[in-house]
């Protein structure tokens, strides 16, 4: 895709925020105070905030509007890694094919094309969720809860969602297409009526205006760290942040609904669900009820 590499400027230093024990240090720039809605979103600003050795330096393109950042990257297939964000998406979607409302410039709508080891693909949505939570924590001091398999929650309302798709290649490992939608500046009236009670933005939760370029840079920095982290440590961090463990859940797996107690998440990312008959189901992917 033409223009998928942004102009580079001198990098700025990055501040590390403290985190819970066993959790990686979250990397981000100090959060901004409440400000007007104006939020310039430019690739050059993202580059300024990235560390000098980031694999995402000069790999970001930001569009004013598009149908879907996921579909553009899937169609154009620039060299990986490639980061494509948009101020507005007209056909944004989540998983599995559900619409993601992003027809306004109030959030971070971004897709990343990655080449990762095949063994890491099943864990990518979990690692990306951790990275998004790291960025939120560092910028706002808020502590998002993780909802298996791909959501971030604040006050039991959805703050962000992660989508991972794969792209097959002839005689090569598949590419990963990672999408993140994170609500930043929304106020109550910015959500449609059906989402007012189940969605939340960082502004609603913290009263801070976090610039999109700042959140994107923080997410990319923490995604890099999480991808390099030993899997057992990352999965332990996920277990600590997942509020569902120990609770009764109903999980949709295809056309089947399984109800039981969520016991743990293993190092393969599978949720262990204890059914009423005492049997144990290990679930690789599914949909859990929301609100939780």
C-alpha cells in the first residue's frame, strides 16, 4: 500500500509506569489533563513517542476515513509490520463479524499486520488485550479488567475490544491481522441507546482526554514488550486481570451454549470450564455473556 510508511521524526523519551507484581512495566507518556475535543492524529506524532528501537517506527499510516482498517490491510498486504489507523471507519467490525461503531473520531481504531511465530498466533488476542490494559494503566492509572477472550472492561462496561484474524500465504506461515477498538473521548450521548449502559470511554472513567497518538504509541510499545515476554508470565498476568475466574459463565461455542464455572486459563489461552456434571471443558474460543 502506498504511503503505509510515515515520515520519521526524532523520538521522544518514554516514561515507564509501575505495575502490579509479575506484571510487565507499562510504557507510555504521561497522561494529558482534560482538554478540548480537538485531538490531532498524525503518524509523525506517533513516531515521536515511540522508543528509538521500536519495530513500529515509520510503519504507521493514519487515514481520515475508510471502510475498515482490517479490510484495507487484508487487501493491500504491505510489508509487515504495518500499522493502519483511521479517524473514522464506516464499516468497522468486531468478532465474529459484528459491527464496531467507529463512525466518529472519538476513539482509537487501528489494525496491525504482524508476522509472528505460528505458536504465538492463538495467544495474540490475549497478549494484545494485556498490552492495551498496560497502556490504559500507564496513561490514566485506571486498572481495566480483562474479559475472556478479547475485551477490556471498566466499571463492568466495555472499554475496548481486540480482533485477530489470519491471512494464509503460500509456503509461508500465516500473517496475523490484529485490530483494536478503544473508546477514548465518548460521552454518554455519543453512544447509541443500546450501548449507553454497556459501553464506556476513558474520558467517562477518568475525566482525562488521552490523545489518540499517545494511546497508539503506548499500545505499540506495550505490544512489543508483551510479544517478547515468556508465555507463562504473560498468562499469569492475564489470570490476575481476568475477573471471570471463579464465576459461573455461559459461553457460546458455535451453536452450543456451555454453562459452568470458569476455573482457570491455561498457558495455551484455553479457558477451563467446569460443567455441572463435573466434567472439564477446555475452550479455545467462544463468546461470553455481556454485561458480565
